[in-house]
């Protein structure tokens, strides 16, 4: 039986040349970096906003925890503490604020690394290495076909575009899937902070003074109404705290996906592409022109 026909070495060399030339042109144009920055910048800004809201909510809760709501109708004092309601949310928000800050730092680091690998020096190094490799590819007699040259060209292409591809992946998935969930959670946490701040308002205290019987009766009615109002507000805050816990967990999931899972998946895909290119181009050393030692 005859062996299956192999693709001509000339076609392989042409495809490799076309691919590397396109990558060098793309590297100098900066198109991918501009698109990546445009895509990831809103994600980065939302992460910073979330970290700021989490810090502010933590501060509001810390102040409100020490608030004692006092009602003194007709000389009878009733004191209500908000600490027990806010403790579960406070512990979670305190830890989440650090996660939000770490997520912001991670996104900012990706953007910085992409800018570093897009510097003209990197582009010149990539262009020179690719040109030298193509010279050896098409005219093997001009220079010995060295394995390190192929490795250098492939490695520089991989390093040049790695973080840009990670940024694009994170930014697009965020726009398509995560943005709405994050925006809803941010809005709810902002509303929760406003509700918790109402517990600190000074009008929650009604003080008893020298009053007539009628005035005391009216004061008692006012105090009863105020007690009911405060109870309603406490119930609303309690419901808001329970809802806020679920929204904080949603944000934790968003940041884990943004800053851990997506970058790992993007790097894995880039490594798979790198290995494919490595094996494909190495076939030229065995089935193409003979290697000159």
C-alpha cells in the first residue's frame, strides 16, 4: 500500500511565511491592543467601583453596628441595637472588599503587561527574529538551520500576544455574560448602604421632658408611631442585608471568573495554539529542506 501523500514542503513554508508576516504586521499596527483596551477598560472601571462601594459599605456597617436606637415615650426607655442584624453582612463585605481590590489589581496588571509587550523594542525583536527564521526557511544555505531560532520565533510570537488575547477574552465574556449581573449587584449594594445609613439618623431618639398630661399623651402617640416606623425600617434593613449577602456572593463569583478562570482558560488556549504551531513548523525540519548542521 502506498503511504498517504504529505503536503508539499513549499506549501507549508508559504503558509508559515504568510502567518508570521501577518503576526508581525499585527504587532506593529497595535490594533489588537487598542481593541483589548477598549474591551477591558469598562471591566476594570467597574472592578474599581465595586471595590470602592465595598469599602464604603464596610465603613457604613461598622458605624451603624454601634448605633443604639433609643425611644423614650412617657418616660419609658426602649433601646434597640443594630449590630446583630449587620454582623453577617459586615464579615462578608470586609473579606469581599479585599477580593474586589485584588481583582482590580489583576485586571490592571493584565493591561500593564500587554502594554509592556507591545513596546517598539519588543516589536523590533520579533520582526528581526521572524525575518531571520524566514531567511533560513527559504534559503537554508544562507545560514545553518538552528533549532533555537525556530524556538525563539515561536516564543516571541507567543509572549507578544499572550496578555492581549487574555484581555480580549476577559473583556468580551464580561460584556456578554457578567456585566449585567455585576451592575445589578452594585446597584443593590449601593441601596443597602443608603438604608443602613438611616439607622444613624439622630431623629430616632425621642426625649421626655416636663409635659402636661395632654402633651404626654401626644408624645406617647408620637413615640408609638416612631417605634412602628423604626421597626419597619429595621425589618427593611434586615431584608436588605439578606439580599445583599446573595449579591456579594454573586460579585465573588464574577471576580473569580474574571480574574482566575478566564485568564487560565485563555492561557491554556494560547499554549495549545503554541504547541500546534510548534509541531506544525517542526515538520519542515524533517520533511522539508534538510537541516544544515
